[in-house]
């Protein structure tokens, strides 16, 4: 990677230029396939396996229309095909239903039971998490606020909403409040319903305590209850979320500052706010050297 691409607050754009087998630090560098290393860490461009029956693992991925099943690239299933629990086991628009994972617990042993690829579920059907989404049909959402999660049609403007993706396109569940899950593996619980409203603009009123507001995704709901742009360098802040992309909240000055590159001096500890990754871009602040270092696995 050219010097400087990862060293500043805003990384330069990359045009794929590295062939298979070449060194890389980001997926975007590879002409074909992907970079085997973690983001920002040394890796090798690896071509995807394009033929069904070819090998795959966590470093060699399958091409389009295939998924990796037990180290072999297999076609994604059509309706009625047997499927594993892999999130790409079925073709787009389908979901794997009925899969049961194996268990070797002494008092609850069971064998794996394959599922079946089915169309995603319509209103009134039970639903569950699938990768980062759910198994409901397009224009539906999985209402996890219900006692039994259920697919429902996405809601129009003015409707009461009880989950974050409950509203139709162009609308947000304004004022929705969620509470902590009742179990370690559960979803958040509903504290107060919101209302589906159009996405707002700068200065619109909002609830800073809500899980979702009508503020655009590039803005934040400030403490004074207004939608405001995320801060640029020097803007007042309390946590990283108050600042724009590639900026962090300096915990001493309480101002937004550009993320730091490898080797730059840094202040150990969080960069302002719980869950904040700190001031270093794609790295951590070494407490002994007090400089940003890469967060790559050993040996890389």
C-alpha cells in the first residue's frame, strides 16, 4: 500500500491494483478476491474460488452464487433445497428454515438436522435473527418487541412503532426507547413506543435518550434536543459519536480531533465515552510508548 494511505485521519481512496498473491492491507487493494489480513494489517490478495466443489476456509472465500460449507464451495440453494445454518446457504430472497445445530452436551445430545430453503416469511409468521438481519420478507420487519418475534408489514407515517426498522422507507421510528435485555442472549426490551415520521433536517427536535430519532444518519441528536451535524475538528464533544468520520473526542479538551496514525503520540485510555475505541485509526495507543501502534495479530 502506498505510504500515507492509512496514516492520517481520512484515508485516501484506493483503486484495485494488487494481483492475486500480492501484499495488501485492505480488500479494496485487490484486483480480484480479497485481502487475507485484518483491515490495516499485512495480508495477501487471494482469489475467490469460483467453481462449485472447490476449496474454501476462513482465508479463501467462495465466489458469487456459492457458499462455504465444510471447507467446500457449494451452490446456494433454491426453494426446497436442504441447507445448513450458513447465512449464504440459500439464494437471495430465501432463508434456511428448520435447521437444528448439533449438541454434544452430556444431557442434551442431539444430531445436526438440516433445514430447507424457503421464501422469506410474510406478516404474522414467526421470525428470527439471520446474520445481521431477519428472515422476514421485503417490506416487512421482525417485531422483536413481541413476546414471540413476529413478521409485520413495515408501517406508514404516523403509526406507532416498537422496533428500529419498523417504518417504511424514508421514515424513522422517532422517539423509540429500548431497555436492557431480560437475558444475556435476548433482544432489548421495549420501554416506550415511537412514531413513524419522515427523516428530518438540521435543527429538528428529537429525543436524545431515544434509541432511534428522525435525525439523518449523518447527524446526531444533541443534548438540547436538536438534530445537529457531527462535529468537525475543534467542535465540543462528550464521546466519539458526537464527532464526524475519522475523528475522536479528546477526553481532556472535550473537542473533536482527527484520528491519529501509526507512530503519532497519543494519550492511553478511551477516547471519550463508553465503548470508544480510542484516538488511533485502525490501531491502539501503546501505554508504554504512548504512541499509536497497529492492532494486528502476532506474527503479522
